[in-house]
């Protein structure tokens, strides 16, 4: 189909060769006649590069051939006209129409919506007349498979501006139905009635052969599950005079097989029966008792148990429903583990015995590591040992089949390994031909194979592949390693103990960019993709650069398919280079999605949330997100005692709208606007919060990120215990931040580090509250740092976070009579203090696991930090150390040590609350679900003389 499409497209190319036949001409003007300006604007910039240049037929053909890769083009032609001593290049482009709607009409009800998913035409995509042939074939096949016959299909296209409506008319002459289902040879009335009901649902329905075949396959599997082994199901189809289908399901019934085990203790029933059932399932006829004994013995040996005695008794009979049965009674006397007393190596001359023993244990299974006989490992070990020799330059080494000698009492075993080492091959010289001195030096310095080292033929192929990638990433995109599969690559001397590596390259020329064409995007604007392309015209192209471009486009999250293909142009240039076009083909995803998420978190309690997201507004990758969340805290330890009595069951809610605009106003900044309406519960009060905030952010290179945010928020506090917390605050602030991120993976970090610092500055000049009674004026600084180091499956993670905030509204406060206002603690009151909602608390990512909110946020031993008027400074410090073990790609367990505390006026980093505990993490693509249990290392005495709790369970999303 694709070949036919190209032939038809090229039939529209009218090459006007009269001017080009004799001499190249200089193009002075380019004019494009196009029926879709949005699509053709991209072609205009590509063809205008010809202005002022001498062009040949090949050059224009290259341009047009490349543009025709865009699947939005229907026809294209060109001509060159000379007028007033000027040469005019005229291009005529006809683009395809978008499909606005696909509808169908039929004389009978058909499952057209299901069929539509198989068709090559889709609403919103570009229409190609050639696709109708394929559509017709697919519709016919789908309907035939569902029992519809004498099908006629016609199409009608209705054009409207730049779109078309596609109407599909389907005429069905007859519907083939299933008349009768017979089930033959099935024994047992219960089974017969069960399967009869299963197939009765198909009778008098249109004949759907696919659904019927699935049902008969399920019948076969059901017989196996019920223990009827060696049964088979065949189906025959016939038709009557009315073309109705008659189906006959013929069942060759096997006996019902049961197994009874006696005497097994180390292995359970499922471990024994599964390999037997698997063998019986795949066998043509019944397996013998000796086969069953062998399977059981092999299963025990896999666990390191030898000398297992097995006795089998078989009882045959007939069940009441006339079905044969076969009962196996298997008595087992389990064997014992055999200690490996000695491993003998024979034939090793250059490799020391200790080195070989270390290698044996480095690859050993758990059994072998404990010096027990494991025949599966012993049989596999010669292959491992031979590869070890090959990696160390023994290219002709052989390791023979091992001999295992077990004493008659099955107590000890001796393993004998015979090795034929032959000579070790060292690299005498590495020759790199066909490259310049600079490339030769780079190759030799990069290769693991070095002069004087053993020749490693195991990794040589991969090493050469890496070398070729290295060369191509120097700009020689089409470079070749000519003798990679040739005997001349490795040349041995007469004694075969020295070798010369000879690498012969054909570098060709460096490759530079001519043009980029983007195709396949329907709703997404070209500029969204182009701004992720760091290449410019005449820049050198490398595989690594193309890989990075693909990665950047993929990170947009807009496309399910991204393919980047270079097209070498047949253009002769005066410079020593190839000119190449880059074709970027994409397939768009669905841009909108929604989420409904009920759940539970220890910090929020029972919650339910709904979110709607659309990530390609206006086709410019602008993202709109709307989220609604309601939660009910089930743990009242986060609020004070007074509020527990009076306001314990208040709901919390969050309504949040976010708009993200990447490359804001065509700059390198991302713009983010967030608006939030929230009701939240704090220790000493509840608060209704309105926040509005624009934010600009930018990344510098791969690691550095910065942002600047302005936030305006109003806070109405109510249900408060203390009078100071029944207040209204208006806070206007700016928040700059800076981070350096060297982590290898944000979701599941194994190595690297992260350094971040953020600041929040609130002043009346930024619209913070200032009146006669209160001024909001503070500065807040937070530093977060994380470190990761891996050893095998272990990762050692460390987090250090600290913060300081200071009230800047320090003028003394006076009442209306001019008298100085004094706080309850006897200190002088200032005109401002840090709003309670902005005071540091150890919660969220800063929680100390094992402590509740009311325990870790105490100042001294009695007062929560939320109850204190902070007129000067507040601090927090948090330390986490967590050794984690990666069990699978989806599960991590680990231990942790946490320490942290909040402080007022004085920072005491050594006076911390501490805990230890166990963590388990389930990894998902967007983060982890954490189950943590922490134990306090020191339990304080509460004011009521009770001790703090022993520890605490935490359920949270995401970890450091």
C-alpha cells in the first residue's frame, strides 16, 4: 500500500527540465501556492534556502522528495520560469483534509464502533484516498467473522473548508446464524449441562467464529483444571439448506486424575504436583510411574536433597457419573543434603587454585555457597568457567563435563573439574586504520582492550560497537568499521600467544544538517516539537544528538510513537561534508485524562480526590489541571486537646487549578499559574486559605534549575484555641529557589545527589497585611540536600534539611492609650509576628517517623510550636539515613534512622528527637507508596506523667 501511495504521489511531480537540462540556474524568487497556510509555512522556510543558490534538478528533487515524507501532503509539483532575467521557482502544494467526523449507515445493526478501532482512518487525522481500499477490506473481514454475508460497502465524502466528513454505507444481504450446537462424547450429566449452558448463548445469534473458538478453548482449559487430563476438544462446522451453521463439539474424554502424597515434610504438595501436572499436560499419553518418580526425584535434587525414596500405587475405577478415575498414592521418604567435601581442579597451570575457588563461590547458588551439592549449578559451572577463561585471554580453553562422586551413605561428595587451558593470548598491538591521528588517539584511550593485556573475545564485539558509536558521535554519522566480521580483525602469531587487533574504518565525511521535517502531528503545533530540537542548519549531526532530541520530545508526554530518521542528500558541495535532512515522525496520544482516587493516608486520613488534566491546550503543550480533594482526618493527634472536644470531625477540602505554559512568550522560561481554595486543619486552629500565584522557572543545562514565584494568599483562621489564632492574614510574598540535581532517577534514585535552597520573603510592599494592630513582614530560608550511594542492590540514602525564619516587624506594639502591650509570658509585644500558618512544623517530607504531629512539634515538653507567638526566629532541622534494598523493580525494603526538631529563638542541632524503624516501598511510575514503622529511641514523659507511645505507623506517598 505504501509503495502504491508513493507511485501516485510522484505521478504529480512535473519536472520542468528545460532550464536545468543544460546548466544549473540561480533561483531569485520562490513562490508557494498552497491550500493550507498553517501546514505550508514550514515548507516555505525550507524552500527559501534555495534563493541565491545555483540549483540542479537533483537538488530540487531532493527538497521535494523530503517534503513528500509529510503525510499531510496530497500532491506537489514545481516549475521554473525565467522572466526579466530572474528565475522564479513555483511550487504548487495540495494538502490533505482532516477528517472531522466518521459516520455509518447500515440496513442491519452492526458493531461499527468496534470495527472503527481497526480502521486506518481516524477522526482528527488526515484523510488519504488510498486508505479507503484498506477500510473496505477490514470492514468486510470483521463482518464476515461475525456472521454477516453478501456485504457491499460504499463511501461518501462531504468537504467543508479544510475538513471532510466520511460516511460509510454498509449493505448486508444476509445474516448467518448458529442453529445448533452438539456436544458429543462428554461423560457426566453435570459437565454436560454446564457446557450446554455455556454454548446455548450462541444459538440463534449471528455466527461469530472468533467468539466461538475462544469458548471451545476455555472448555479445554476447564477440563484440565478439573483434572481430566489427556482430553481433547475438536469442533466441526456444517451448514443446512438455509446456510445456518451447525456446530459439533467432539470431546475425547480422559479419566479424572487425583494425587495423594504421604511423607513429605520439606516440600509441600503444590511444589510436588506442579511439575507432574505440567508434564501430563504436555504429554500425548499417560506418563509412567517411573516418569513420575523421576520428576519428584529431580524436584528434590533441585532443593539439594538426594536419595529420596518414592513408592507409587495406582488405583483405577469408575465414578457414579460413569467417568473413569485414576488415583495416584505416592509415599515419599525424603532424602538428605550432601556436603561437598572437596572440589578438585585438574589441568589448571596458569590459573591458581585459590582464584578458581573464589570464582566458584562468586557465582554459586545458595546451596553451593554453603558447600552442599547442587547438580544444576555443577552442570552449569563449566560454561561459566570457560567464559571466565575466555575473558582472561585463553581463547582456546576448554572445560570438560564435571565428575561428581557421591559416597554410598549420601553424606559427602567430591567434584572433579578438568580444564584444558592452552596458552593465554596477550594483545601485542592495536592498529587503527582509515582515521586521523586525533580519532585514533581517542579510540585507543577509550578501549578497554590495551596493549599487553589479555585478549577478551567475550566482550570484544560490544567493545567494537561502542568504538563505532564513539566515532559516529565525533560527527562521522555514516562511518563504518569495515572488518568487524572479518578474520583480519584479530591476527594471531604462529604460537597463538600474541595477537594484533586491526580496526579498519571508512570514516567518510562529517554530516551536517540541511533541513528538519516534522510529520504525524495533527493537533500539536510544529513549534512545540521544533523548540526541543537543539540542532541548527549546518550543525554537525551525531547519533547522540538525535538520541537527546528524541528524549526531549518524549519527555513532553504528547506522543505514543517518535521516530527520527536521517535522509542523506545527493548534493555535491565544495566542503568535505555530507548534507542530511532529519525526518521526525510522531503519533499523538490522547491529550486529556481524568482520575478518581479514593484512599487513605496517615497524614490526611480517609480521602477522595477527582482530577482532570489536559496537556495540549491550543496545540502548544499548555497544561490545564483541575483537582478537587476532600478528606476526613481519623487521627486526632494532630490537633490540640481543646479542639478534639469541640471540633473533632471537621472536613478538609482542596480545590486547585493549575495552568502551565512552557517556553513562556517564546523564551526559555516556563510559566506556571496556580489558584487554590483550601480548608485545612492545624494544631491550634482551622483555616480557610485562598492562594493565587504566578511562577517563572528555568533550567540551565541538565542539572541546574531556578524559579521565582509570587504568591498572594488570604488566611481566615477559626475554631481556634488561642485568641491570637482567631485572626485574618493577608500575605504577599516572593519565593526564589535554586537547585542542582545530580540524581540518576527522580522516582527510584540509586546514585547521585541533590542540593536545593529556597527563600520566601513577605513584606507590605508585596501586598502583605499592614494595619494599626498587625504587620506581616518575615523572611524564610530552607535548604534541602540529598545524597545516594549504591552497592549492588543496596542504596544508602541520606537527607539533610534545615530552615530558619525571622520576623522583621519588630517595632513595639502600643495600645490606644499609648501603653506598651505585654504578652502573656511577660515579654514585650511587637507589631508583627510570624503567622502560625507559616511557622515550621515537622510534617510531610520533614516528619520524624515514629512520632505523631503533636509529639514532634513540641517546644520543651509541653507547648506545641503552634501555640507560641514567634516574634523573633524559628528553626527546624531534619536528618534521615536509610539503607534500602531493591528486591524487585517494584519493591524496596530498608531500615531508617530519623532525627529532627523545631526550635524557637535558639537553634540547638544536638538536641534532637530520634527514631529507628523499618520501611517498605511499592514503586510506581509516578512515585512510591511507603509503609513505615518507626520506634522512638527515647520516650519522654508527658505533663500528665504518661510516657509517649512506643512508636508509630506511617503511610505516605513518595520518599526522599
